[in-house]
C-alpha cells in the first residue's frame, strides 16, 4: 500500500489515498493497519470505508494475479502496541471481519472509476482496537476510513434529561437509560423516568417523567419561576397566577402569596382563595327578657362578614355560676339569640357576644358586643321553722311552715295605664307556691356535690345519707312570680350506727325490764285478790245494808 494523491475528477481536486495494484506478482499480501483507536464508551464500533477498485477486465494481459476484493481485519487490545514491528508480528492475531467487494460499476465506459462506500461493525469489549486492510492482488484505492459508534444523543423529554447513551453491543440491542429531572422539577412517581436507546441511535418507549414544582411553570421544556406577585401552588402542569385579593409576594418562585396584615387564611383554604378576616361585632345586642334565673339576649348579624360565608357566635359570661347553661349553645352558636339559665337573682351579669368564622382562631382581641343585665329579685317569701320529723342513720324527714296559699306581692316594675283604674291594685300581684326545692349537703363538701329534691308539699323525705355526718338543709319555694330566697340552713347530725355490744346490752336491759314489769304485775294482781277476799265489796265503794231488798217482804196483790 502506498500513500499518494488520487485525482478527484468530479470535484476537481486531489484526494489522499492508500493505493495498491500489484498484479505483476503472484501470491501477494499487502497490509495497511490503522493507528490504535481507543474504544471510549462504545459498545459496538462501525467502520465506513470509501474506496475505488479496478475491474480485472481492465488489467493488462500480462497480469499474473487479479482480485476484486480486499480483506478487513481487526485486533482488540487493552493498550497500544509499542511499535510497528511488534504489530507486524501479531498479524496472525488479527481476526477476519469481512471481505470487501465493490458494490457499484467500476467505470462509465471512459475508464473513470467510481467510489464505493461500505460500512461494517464489530462489538468491542477491550479498551481499544486496530483495523487492518489486506490486499491479495487487487487494484484498490482506499480513499477514506471513518470509525464511529452509534449513540442516542442527549435529549429532553417530559421535563427529564437523558444523557448521551451509546448503543448496545449487538445490532438488536437496547439500552435502558434513567433520566434526571430538570431544575425545579420532580418525579411524577416514585419511579424515575426511563428511555430506551436502540442500536441505531434512536430513542424509543419513554416511561415516566417529571413535572414542575410548585412555584414554577412550564416554559420551553424547562421550569421557570413565577414572577413576584404571582404564584403556583400545585405540583405539575399549570401557569403562574396573580396573587388573590389581600395577598402579595415579592419573591420569585412563590408557591403561595402571603396575606396582608390583618388578613388570614383558614387551614382548609386553598392558596388560590383571597385572604379574609374575622367578622365585625354583632349588631343591636339587647336583652329581650329576664327573670330571677334566666335571661334571653338577641342580636343581629355583623355588618361585615370579613369576606367569608361561615358565621357563628361565641357567648361568654365570666360572672355566671359554673352550672350556667346556654341554649342553643355557648360555642359555635348558629342562632342570633341565646337563653342563659342557672343565674342568681338580683345579680348583675356582663355577657360578651363574639361573631366568629374560621379565621377567628388566628386573631386575638376580637370585636364583641357587650350586654349588661341584672336578674330580677327574689319574691318576698321566706320559709322558716325547718324542723326534724324523724331521723335515723341514713334517713331524715323534714317539714317547714308553708306560706299562705296566696300572698300579696308588690313587684318593682311600675305599670302605667291611661285608664282610670287603681294603680296600687294593678301593681299588686298574687303569689302562689308551685313547688319547693330542698337542697342538702354534707358539711365541708364542695357545692358541686350538693343534692336537691323537689316536692309540692311542705315536707320532704331524704334518704341515702351517711351515718354520723353533719348535714345542712335549706329550702326555697318556686311561686307564680319566681323563686323565693333560700331559708336559713338547718344543721343536723345523723346518728351513729349501733355497735354489737350496745345492741346486746340493750337487748339484755330490755329483757330485765320486761321481767321486772312481769313480776310487778303478778305482785299487784295477788295483792288485789287477797284484799278482795278480806273486803268483798270494798272495791265497789258500797256496802249493802240489811234493810235493803234482802229483807223486803213481797206479796202478790199488795
């Protein structure tokens, strides 16, 4: 093989080529070997050869040999061979790749040779390779040799980068490549995206992918951050949106907008909803009715609902007793009225009414409506003279003096009338007792443990008491005009249970007593009998005289 210039008639220039045309000898073998080619990341190397070859028919008749093929061989090594002499000695180690023939017409009738282009490939496993071209009597010009390997080029799909991937070692091989999400994107699932690189260097069968994170939108296959005062609150496709009302953000790539001062979001509110605030205070709060133990308060809805639809009320009464009850409710009351019961008569109470929504938990110092109310006084009935009718270890019967069946009562309210009537008579009301409430409690016990019973009579039977315990009892009446004052507390101690020795002593004492009484009765009876025998009629207080009927002579007819 000789390196020389070959005229390129079609392009009007010369080509550098390796040529051989040794037809004047027999059994020729001419070699030309490429330089060492590192494998790199290739799994299969392709070699493209451009050459011309003269047809044997055009050789002189004196030609001793003529062939229309040359041989392509290869040698894999892990390192470059030191010198050409050593490589020449290893010619036997080269392996046959293919015999190359011309695949086009050799001339066009004017003895102009045409170029052939042939591609062959080989799977490689070692670090590098040598290619060799062996001529055995042809007239060939090797114009160019290109060694390459197929790769699936770096690509972007479903917001995932797939790096350049060499094709597999076989012509039907496929290589699975794992992708990486572009910046500001995340996997669609727990499995990363995958792409198949085919042997011809093309991608196929994409699975999985990535999507833009919250705060970033799709733009030219990348994830671009949202501008200030814009947001995107969800992972995945979608555009950045302007901040909702009463919110803002000054940073890039915001997943949500911050609420302005005084405005909030509830825990279940989406970031796409406007920020809101608590409602204003209830309007027109007032007392609708009041008596000794209860009050009814009504109000109107707030003038400003804070931009929300949900609304309820919270009622507080710090001075009210612990047993106070609220109807329908003190917390999350949906009505615009409340009835408060369990109050004390003649007492000033301050009731606070808050309008609330889901935002109220974030705010301190909510606006409120304030209502002050004084309960009605007790009716002027005082029950005295609580007395004990009977008592035992666990039971007691109490009685008291009831008031008259009806009493006159002057209420504190003055009624005005334009009619010519007796105002004093109109203002005076008649009271009648409806029932009594007896409250009892052990001394020193908290008020929460107090017990009560109701009776329509002026006496009550209480059971379930503890023996040898001091109890307090007080009573009041519920009348047609309300409650009376509590009576003074009556204190008593229940008896101790009798011990066994005391019971036995009592039994013995009673036995002796009954025996003594029996003996006394016998003695008295015997004395009376003896006395009667001695004085037969003395017991009658009369002694019969002989002159009485005993001596009367009676004759018939006189």
